[in-house]
C-alpha cells in the first residue's frame, strides 16, 4: 500500500517501535488474565500462546530498537544541520 509514501508526516520508525511495545504489553496482560482467572485447559493454552506472542513481539521490539539506534547514531554526523537530521528521521529518509 506504500503508506509511508502517502503519509509522510509520520515518523514511521517510531510508529513501528510503539506498535511492538503496545502489542507486547496487551498480549502479556491478556495472557496473565487468561491464566490467572480461568482454570480450564483452553484458557491455559491461550495463555501459553499469548506468552509466546509476547516473546515474539519483544524480539521484534529489540530488533527495531537496535535498527533505530543504529540509524540515529549514523545520522549524528557533525557536517549535517540539526533541523535536517530531525526531518530526515521522521520523514523516513535514510537506511533503516
């Protein structure tokens, strides 16, 4: 769909980072609730799959965080003006 080209006002790396964090928190909370509140087998299985999804989102969060940190370190060169660096980060320019 190329949404990053259509909606250029959003800071896409940060949006992806926030998506991973919120998904991991939501899956973790629902998994804890499913395991703690209900005692049937289906709820326990749902909790286990929820914990697995939490781990997958946490790994995605870690990988995205490393990519964003590497991108920000790469963009901190002294010859580039600060306003242009901030604009490049949030407009999706550069390698991520």
